[in-house]
C-alpha cells in the first residue's frame, strides 16, 4: 500500500518514516512539509543526510496524494483539516494522530468521512487502546461512589493539554457512566474549590523533561482505589500503530473510525 507522510521532518514524521520502511506491506509514495520549509523541493534521503531515495518533499499535499492510497498525519489541527479535504477528494485513507482539535475544528473535519476512510485517535498504541476499553468497562461497573481522576505527563515541548490520550480516556469513562464528557469534566482546580462534585471526571496535566507519555486512570472509592496505568517509552509504538491503521483502512467504506475499530476491541 503506497503511503504518504505529512510533516516528515518533525519528530513524529521521522518515526512514521521508520515505521513505513520497516513494514513490507507498505511503501513510501510521498512526503510533505509546510510551505517555506527548507526541505521543500529536495530529495528526502539527502534531507536526512543520506543517499537519494527518489522522493521529493512537497508543500502541496494534493500533488503527493496522486500517488498515495493513504496519508499518515501527525501535524497540527488546521493542517490536518486541509489534508482531510484532499484525502476525501482522493478517496484515500487518512490516519490522524494530530491532537489539540477544538469542537469547531472537529465539526469541520467530519464531512471528509463521507467520502474517505478517516481514522483518528489521540493515541495509536495497542496498550493505550486496551486501557481505553478497560476504563469504559470499569466506569460501567463502578457507580459514582468511585471518583474518576485522569493524570497524564508528557515532555516539556508538548503544546496541548490535556493530552489527546487523556481526553480519549475521559470520553471512555463518561461513556461508561452514560453521560457526555462536557457535563462531567473538571479540567483544573485552584484556590478554594469546595468539595469534589459527585460524578465528575478530573483531568490533570503534567509537563517536564523528555517524557514520551504516561497516563493513569484512578477510580477512588471509600477505602480502596483501582488504578489503571500505561507508560510509553518509545514513540515508535504510535508510528507502528498508524501504519497498521492505514493498512486496516484500505478498502473499508468511508466513515469515521478509531483505533478501537482497528484493533477489534469494540
């Protein structure tokens, strides 16, 4: 399956490149960077300090997608929205690992799924998606006598909070309780807040060092706690998950999917 990579010069872009190269089921068909980037118009291999690879880095995703059946996209919300329109026109699989979307941006993203396979997840690792499944099931099993708190930590350079993974976990917990997250989320506490609101779902974001990603879901009851935890030590788990998602999406009907679908955990 020929795949293209958006934002190939970035940390995740290079990880995606490595994941494509190690998987015999896919090939690299193209790569993009933002307009004005100094890699534009140059051979990707030479940009990376090696031998030519025959792939010229472009700033026009539409040009790249003429040769690709899928796009791996861990960029930024507005760039992803532009890429979604192009993937929809090309009827190509769009694998989205971008986080930090607001509600308006998510609404603008959805029309693309009428024409193409759109696979979006805040985290594409197998372990995290098992954690999401367990979180929903525990929230279903334990009533509101158990308070739910979600704590995440990432490296100092991460620009959005809470993380996309933390929001995935919070959405799963809210679904388990049968209520929308917008009614339950507590995203910050400061000063004299009063007692904890029964049934709320707390989210706390920590930033520092070079932490790849750590997430805990705490179910705190009277006299006991249940703690679910996932620790990522290598970003390649996200890149390999994205490639797996693209392969899974090829030939599927247009629509919105996530990694729970890809992994058969629903």
